[in-house]
C-alpha cells in the first residue's frame, strides 16, 4: 500500500492595506493556477498507473475544491 499526502492547490490570498499577504481562513478558494496544478497531479497519478483507494479531505474550501481535481 502506498500513501500519498497531497496539499491543496494554489489558493487566493487576501492582502492587508500595505499589500502584504495575510493568512487566510477556511473559505479561501483555489485560483486558476491551483486548479491547473491539481489537474496535472491527477494526470500524473493516472499516467503512473496509480489509483486512490481512499481520499481524506479537510472541510476547508480549497481542500474540497482540490480533491476532485486530483482524482480525474
């Protein structure tokens, strides 16, 4: 059995008044780059003949959006 630890794709970050990136909460969505990253990961997993028997996902929006992208 193999275990894969997959992090969510690139997310949207809020910025403060000085233009600094700040930590986002559970509702930060993926940006287009993040969706593309996870789609490419899913393709790579399939190309290598791997399959996912189980997928455990946090309730954060970006994780929920990431999960289906890496299983296609």
